[in-house]
C-alpha cells in the first residue's frame, strides 16, 4: 500500500473513508453527523491526530531501521526506493515544516551527555505539528469554557429537553390536521354537507341495523333525542364509536373497521339528527346531555310522545 499510496494520499484517504462510513451509518436527519453530534467531531479530530502520529512514528522507525542496516542492505533499499513513486518536492517541504527534522549528518550536534548502555539521547525540539495541535486544544478549551460556563449556552442535556418539547408541540400540531391520527381530544364537529353525506352513508352501512336508518333506535338507543348513555358531545360520541359501548351489552368497537376520519364524519352526522323526531322512536335512555355541543333547544321538545301520553 505504501508503494502505491504515499503518505500524503494515504492519510486523507483513510480519514475520508472513516468519515463517509460515519455519515452513512449515523442517522442525523437533515444535518451532517459531525455537526449535529459534537462527539462525532471530537472522534474525527482524535482519529486524524492518531493517524498522523502513527505515520510520523512509522517514518521515524523506518529511519532507525535504515541506520541499523549494513551498507549492502542500504544500497539495496535505496535501489528499491528509486523504483517506487518519488515524493514531490512540495510534500517534502511540508513534512519538513511539520517535523523540523534534523539531517542525520547533523545529529551529532544534538547528542546529550546521557548515555545508558551505549544508547544516547538527542536534544530534539517538539515537532511543530504537535505544538500546533497543543495550542489548538488550549484555544478549544478556552472557547468551550467561555461558551458554556460563562455565556451560559445550552449544553447537550438542555438541547435535548428543548428538542423534545418542540417535538411534542410539532406532534400535537400535526395530529390536528392528520386524519388517521385523530382522537377524541383533537376531533372537531363537521357541519359541511359533503362530510355529513359521507357520514350518512357510513351510518346507513354500519349503524342502521341497530339504530334504524333514521336514528330512532332499535336494538341500539335512540340517537335523535337529548338523552345519552355515554355522553352526547362530538368527543364523547367519537370515543364511544371508536372504543365501543358499555361492557357486555354495548356496541362493538369500530376502530378496527373505520378510520378516525370516517368516525368523525359519522359522529358529526349522528349529531345532525338531533331533534329530527323520527316516527315511533325508541324510549329515551341515559341522561339529558348538557355538556359541550348540547343542543340549545328546549328539552321538553325532545321528550318522547309515548312517555307524555302515559303520564296523562
């Protein structure tokens, strides 16, 4: 790999492969992962740092290994190196600026008095690339402290709380206009003719067998008077149709058959039957509904005629 990909190609290539893999596997929505998740940026920064450090270390090891070679091995290595791709001048200049390495011929000037079993120490300066990264870390730390501890910017926990609160608001707003996600808390009464016509068709197909086509009641209760067993508002009727009536003797739950928008239409149609006074209605059941959506007409007008006659 080193023969075909010199270090100035190999390092960026490996880095961008890792970068692309993280962007592919990390779901960050409409933002890049290294922007949305700060830890991804930190990981990439540390990974690049380690990658450069490894390449510099390998280069130093190769130099040491070269010095330990015999003259014949050095000649062979130089010959093989001449056959490989030559490094460009700009790259050599760049690496020299980043490392400030001293030529082997001048290393004797850097020798210290330390000597341990024939091993001597060189008085080399820290490589500029390491010093630059050290300064960058200090600047980053100062900016981090100023931003989060001094200026009070939102940390990750606060950002999560705000995003969760905003997501809750967005879901509530979406549910107001999403018919298939409607429930008894968000349903509203429909009064337009097309919706009521659609509700009538659904009622005739699914509800007339128990409540009669005119809503006067048969097996099921009368839906045209102001007496209701489980509530007579649009939210209550929607809930009853969706989840079913009383346990053991009420109607079945229709949430598995009808969509929320269809239940809204049929519930609105049922409320439009209020006061229609069908022929021979079933006796009133439940209590007079006086909650939200209750008709403003006189309750006596909706009292079944047969009950009055019995009292007489």
